[in-house]
C-alpha cells in the first residue's frame, strides 16, 4: 500500500507499461485517496495525490511533475500551511480537523496565465480551494502556491464539514482547452457533500466567476508610424574606408529657345 501506479494504455485499453510506484517521503494513512492530473506552465503535466496523516487526520497533497515518459522530474508537497501563507482560513475552520486534499480536480485555466488551476476539497471544515500553482521544477526554496481562492459556501451560510468530499468541473461546450479565451466567464464546479445534516449525500453546483480576459495588443503597423514633429535623423558620417562621394555636377545651362516661325 501507500503507493500510486501510472499505466499507459493502448487503443484497446490494455496496459502496455507501468511507471515505478509513486510514494511520498512520509507515510500518511491514505496516500492516493484522491488523484488529479493538472497541466502547469508549458503544458507540463503534474499528478496531484491526496493523503491523510494518521496521527491528526490532517491532509497533504503531493505534486509529481512528469516528463513525456511519465518519469518523475520534480516533486512538492502542499498542505494547509501552504494555503494559509496565501490567504486567511475560512471562519468555519476553527476547532475542526481539516482533511486537506480529500478531493482533487483540475480546472481549466481560469486566470489566463497558461496554467490549469487545482481544486482542493477540505473535508472536515467544508471548504474548497482553487490553487494557482507554481510551474515545476520545484526546488523547495520558493512557494509552490502562487495564490488561492476560497469557493463560497452555498447560500452564503456556514459550510457543513462534509462539503468537499468530491469535486468535478463541469466543462463548457466550447473547446476551452484549446482556446482558454473562449471559455465562458462563469464556470461551474460540482461539489459533493457527504453525510452532512444540511446536505445528506447531496451535490452542490458552485459558480466560479472568471476575471475579464486581458485586452489583446493591436497589430503593429508596418512600417511603424512616426509621430508628427519627430526630428529627422541626420545622415551618417562618411566611412573612412570608402572614398568620399564626389559632388554632384552643376546643372546644365538651358537650351536656347527656337525662333518663332515667320
């Protein structure tokens, strides 16, 4: 146990190869309880793996950046401390044990930076975070979480502890993966609410507002326009390696006019 395998499948859905098992540095109780692929800068795929520690029940999300052969090239870990460094915790988290990473899902690029966002469910405090992750390689010196946002609880009330037990983005009808600018301004995220008094086995659809698309730069003029009043550049000095250009000959005198016919 405590490992995740990645299989390559052929057109018949038969496994043709498998990577070495992925394992965390520490030994959580449920490593691999949640999984999600997310594409970061440059299209680099990363596998996000959730797991819960046995001692306190708190969770961690491990990130494994993969190359074209599915070999791990960089790793990082994200937990509640990483999110706390990016934003304050929700008020309902007081006195509860957060299972960070109880559910995971990728979200198509929501802020036009060329990276997908990672949805992280936190069962126990009933929260769902949208994480903007730093692109690999991760060397352990910088923050892995660039920024984060907290999805609001349904109806503006307090979230139930089981909210965030499962996650999925409802993909738009447009080909937003190929053209992120074509994605709608409001995205829909399905959030599971497991065994809670308010949502007993229910499903909540949460709308995520997307910021306006950045303005596109106008096409440059060719040749570039010169603003009116710009002084003209003086001619370059003569080259010492070439003979000077001889002066132009004086203009020829005008021809005598013909006498008028008699």
